[in-house]
C-alpha cells in the first residue's frame, strides 16, 4: 500500500511525501478555501468588541497633609496597587456602578440561530425573503428608561413584540400579555412590575428579549469584562479597561466604576480620620488633667522649699529623661492604634516593641543617674520632668487633633483620575486578520491531513507484487491512459488506442501482454480467454479490445466477444447500434455464428456484440450453444477473447471460465482492493477453477510515487524520430 510514510523502513520518504501532497494539491487548496470561508463567516457573525480605558493615580496618604512623624510612621509604605486593584473589582464598587447606570438590564434582539448575528449586522438584499420578520435586521434598536421586575422574574426573559409605530406587546413566561406605548410608563402594581420604553425603532413583528438579572450575576458579568493592571512597576498608576459591544455603554459604565471607586476611597479616608480623631479626643482630658496635677505639685514643692534652682547637670539629665519618656508615651499611643490593624507578630508591631524596649532601658539608666543626685535636686528634677512631659504630651495631642480634624473635613482621597474613560475608535475583537490567517493555516493543515490520511487509508492495489503474493502471476502492468476512462461517457463511439496511437507507452505494454499470454496459454485446451474483474470500470473492456487489435496487427486472427449480456458496451468501439443482433441471439439459437460476427476496423480483427439484453443471461450461457460457439471460434480464430462482466457481481464469468481455455483477472491500480481480488479467487475456487493470471491496469507512476513494485522507473517514453 502506498503511504506517505514508509512503514517498512520506519523512515520518512520526503520525496514521496512531497509527491503525495502535490497530487492532492487541489484537495488541499479546496479545504484551505473552506477554512478561510469559515473564518470569514465567523468574523461576519461575531459582533465587534470595543474597549474603553481610564488611568488612575494612587497617591501616598502622607503626601496630602504635613502630618507629624508619629502619625506618618503609622502608614504602611508598601505598594498598595494589589490592594486597590482588588477594591476596584469588589462587589462594593461594581454594585454601586451597576445601580447607578442600570447595568443589570439586558435588552437583546431576537436573532436567527447560528448565523443570526450576521443578518443583524449587514444589509443583505434578499434578507427579508430569507428569514422571518421576527428576527433582527440592521438598524433595529430599543432603549429603556425604567425597568423593575419582581424577585421571582429575575433572570427571566420577557418577550417584547413590536405591534405598531410606537406600540408593543409584552409576553411573560407565567403572566398574561400586556400592551404598552413608547414613552408611557407601564405599571402593574400587583405584579411588582414596571417598565418604560424610551425608544423603539423596529418594524412590526420584530421581537426583543428583555430581562433584569440579579446583582451577583450582573457583578460577575461586569467583572469578566473588566481588567485592571499597574502601568510599570510600583508606579502607583492603574489602567482600568472595560470591553463590550457598545462603545457608548463601555464609556458610561467605566466612568461609573471610577466614580464609585473614588467615592469609596474618600469615604474610607474619612472613616480612618474619624477613627484617629476619636482616639485622640479620648486621650486629651486625661492628658490635660495629668499636666495640671504636675504643675500644681511643682508649685507646692517650690513654696515649701522657698526656692530651688536646678544645677547644669540636673538640667541635662532632666532634658534626656523628658525626651525618653515623651517617646515612650508616643509609642504607647501608637501601640493602641497599631493593635487595631496588626497582630503582635506583624513586622510593624515587632519594630514598635523593639523600640519601646530600647527606650525603657535608656530610661532605667537615666533614673539610676538621678538616684545619685542630692535629695532636693532629685525631687525638683522629678517634679519638673513630670510637668514638661505632661505639657509635651498634651500639646502633641492638641496638634494632632487639629490636623486629623482638617483631614476629615477635607474629604479628599488618595486617588486621582489622570485620564477619564474613553473608548477606542477601532474594535479590539474579533481580530479579522488574525482569524482569517488562522483559518487559512488550519485549513491548510486540515487539507494536508486529509490528503495524508486518505492516502494512508487507501486500500487499492499499488504494485504487481501484491497480486503475486496472492498466487496470481502478473502478465503485464498497463500504464494509465485517459482513453481507458469510459466512465461518464455513456454515449457515442470510443476509439481503439492501439490503432490510433501505436507508439503510446500503453500500447507497448499491451504488446508485452500479448507475449506473456502467448506463453501463458500454451497448455490451454482452447485458444479462448475470459477477461473479468471484481468491479466495473477496471478497464477490462479497454484491455480486451486493444489486446485484440495488437494481436491482429501481428497477423493473428482474433475475435472479441462482448459477453456482458447485461450492460455490454464493446459495440461503441466498433460503431454498432445498441439493439443489433449478437451473442444473445447466437446462444438462443436464433442466429448463426457466421451471421453474428462482424469485421473490425483492423484486418484479422473480428467482433461479436452482446446483442439485445436478455432477461436470463446466466441461463443462456449454460446452454450447449456456448460450447458450439467456442468450438467455432477455436476452428476459425487464433484467439478468442470473452469480455465478461465483474465476477463479484454475477455468476456469468464463472460459467465462461469453465468453458474457455484460460481466464484473466483485471485489477485497477489504486482502485481495486486486495480483498476483492481474494473474493474473486474464492468465487472461482468454489467452482473448481482458478485464474491463469492477472493484469495490473491503469498504473499511474504519479500515484505510485514514480516507482512500481520492483523498483523500476516508468518514466521511459518513446521519442519518434524525424523522418
């Protein structure tokens, strides 16, 4: 079997592969064209998708106001892009945008299944005569001003049918229809349903599907159309994109999302400021009381001691202690705020604890130095230190309270819109050139695959060696010739190639067959030959006539008998009428052999047509007249060729093979399966007969990869010399 892959050697025969593909080039081209056509149909049948985009900047919170270092250090300085992206995609933000712009309303025209989108996009001249009026056409549009449905009707389609220039009918799944008019509210309080159609541009009988989807489904649908990414790395610039089939709706929806995100950002900033302000206000009264008590204690001590001055050393220690205690107090306040945001294992919390431990160790050292001072100095130092510490804490709290109050009052978030939402002028999908190119590539590969698979699955005989393996000696291999293809030419005469083109390579193969038959029939009882095949169009009639002509050219008297009493066509080679007398009349005893046999166009070539088609061909062949005919032919001709019908179709060839001297099986290259050859052999063996040999007809070197079963090339051609 001819395959693009040489399985016996387990190697790829590149030349044979290229030859196989070249032979199937038109099939490959046809499949490629189909692939491109399907890709073009897909593009035409897909609504274009457009994209709107907006640009946001995330500003650092500490950059908005000049907050003190103690407050600034509470802000996490890590990039916040990932957090903000998730907030942008949250149900809180998208749900508010959906509610603001009614993005949970769905209005879609009724389209023809499979290819309805194409009819709704393009104005096709015959569209109105091809599809019903209910399906969408170019230019149809509808707009809603209000839609409220009860919870039980969420996600259910309501059919709107146009009944007039500005009237419509609503068909519900489980409720009676309603009639409405464009611009007028249609309310059904008992159903909890309300609708207002603002615009309706469509002819009568056109249909639209209207529905309101639940919030979760609307959010998921909007989220699937949306994408957010950071421009660059740690830039704080976010690009938000939204895709959809409507440019205006994309821009409107994306602006709603950005505004919703900004609103929640401002609310979040105000909430954080309010939380910090509440904490500071709780600490202020206690800080003020502590400061007053410390000042009163200093005054009482001074009055008791009349006057006390601090030495330089004591003042230095006092300043250091005051600073450390102030820092410790600040850390304590920060710890209360950080504890609300982080766990003790968080790096920020751990850093605060380490700093407090260091300050406490420093404070313990300073207190040790205070213990070495005189009693009076030590007491005045402690009292003065407590006053300064209390005053600093109180002042710091007042300052921070004022700053946070300003922050809360400003209601400014840390998100700035750099570019507002804008839609791209060109569609982003489908990408026509990419889809068409992909369709062409896939079609090309599909065509190549089809050719290779077809070639691999081909069951027809490819070489003479396959017949010889079945025990059939091959008398000759006849090259392909267009004259042998009589299929499709049921009327008109046929030319005899051996007489018209004696130098043809096919005719030379017939001469080789003549020689092979001469030696192959030496032991035959009579010089008669039955030629048959397993199926029609194997070329046996072509071989029978041309073999007879070649033998007649060598001086032998040859008679060709059309033994196909059902559909014999040999008369067309001899320009005889269809209903003329022939073999059927001879076997019926109505006509003698001498009267039925006619002269052919070549000397020594004679012909006996099939005659009128009888109703009982097999019974006629079993009559004694067949033996008389064979005896007559044996006496008057050097060779008689019986062109029999296919052996697997009727039993006539078996009857003829039993009566004639030899029988030959004709196998068509690349068409006759080996299984049919084996079945034909078994048919004859059941009658105690066997084929004398076989002929491989219609051998095409192109289909065989330029080689026959023996490895010899069939490229040799005769060249006529100039006379």
